[in-house]
C-alpha cells in the first residue's frame, strides 16, 4: 500500500511552529516517529507504507525540515516538541521510533512521560558525546553557519552509510543528502550544539520495552555503543544488530526495520 497522508499542519511549540503529518489507520495503535540530526519526516518514508495498520504520526523538530527555526533549541526543547504533538492530537499510550539524535530525544521523552510511552524502537541512538565529540559537533555548527549545508553534506552522508549501501542504494543516499542539504543552516547548527550539550536520560524512569537497533557498519552509533545503551536500560531492553548496514537503518534495510517495528509493537 502506498503512503497516503490523512492530515498535515502546524502546531505551536518552543516559541515557534512545528510541521506534522499523520497517516495510516486512525483507530490503530499510534507510532510517533522522531527523526535525527539532519533528518525530516521523510527519513521514515521508505518504511511507513508497510505500517499502515498503525496510526502514524511524524513531525519536524523546531529548526528542521518544514518547521521554522526558533531562537534556541536543546534536547529538552525537542522533547517539548514531541509532547506538543501528542497534546495537539490528543494522543496517549504511544509507541515511539527514534533515529540517531532522535533516539536520544525519544529516551528523554519516555523518561519524562513514562505513562504515555508503551515501547520504543531506537535506530542507532546516540549518547551524550565525550569532549572530543562535543568539539567536533560545535565545529560542524560553526562550519554550516559560515559556509552553509553544502560544506558538510557529502562528508556526513558518506560516513553514515555502509560501504555497499553507499555504492548500491543511490536513491536512498540521494534522499539522505537531499534532507541534509535542505536544512536551514542555523537550525542544523543549533541541533549540533544541542547534541554537544546533551545529557543522559533517567534510564530508571523508562518503563516500556525498548529495542536498540545497531548497524554493524555504523560509525556514528556503533554496535558497542548500542550494547552500552541496552545495558543501561536494563531487563526490558534488547539489541538487534543488522549486518551490512551503517547509520541509516530505515534506508539501508527497509524490510528488516519494518519487521523489527511490527514485532516490537505487536
């Protein structure tokens, strides 16, 4: 079945507006999708046509995609964005899918609202970076402010895909590059700084089942990093490792990503 939006629009959050869209079965279980750094609602487009039995909710963070850039952002503001979407659409007891930095946001969201999050699937969730990582993210923010998104796009995209995916999945690589180059440089820079300044969630408050998905060629969120996150989450969490996949799990292994989501949220 093809993707078919049932609603689109803007809601207020963080002194700005958020673009959101819904599709699928409005009476089915709700999945809230949270994209990552440099992503948009379209980061999940390759897999949502196979998830139409769910009530699918996607949104662009403040400063990403079609959402205007606020004066400041943080992990807390991105969590507030997700909460604003839930409140606007009168949703509760949701499943959550997060990718990369969106995985860290999803964990903070689940810790803040444990009664509303039933389970999570996290594709390559990042952790608060060490000092070297903080420096790198702040340097990337400075670069895009000075030179624009084109200055970093090809390096970021090249590092994010598994070697074979980068050669053979040209449409998917193009989608990732298009999302990245279309970002507002200031919104992207703010997100880099939010990641650099991030903290760990309160793992003890997260109640639902969690599946951490790692690509065995992921240089951004390695298999070892995924294992560490899984251990911190305790007995309700498990890790799934996908072979020949980098950091864009939903683009590089669509069928497996759908299978994991359906199995976890069934």
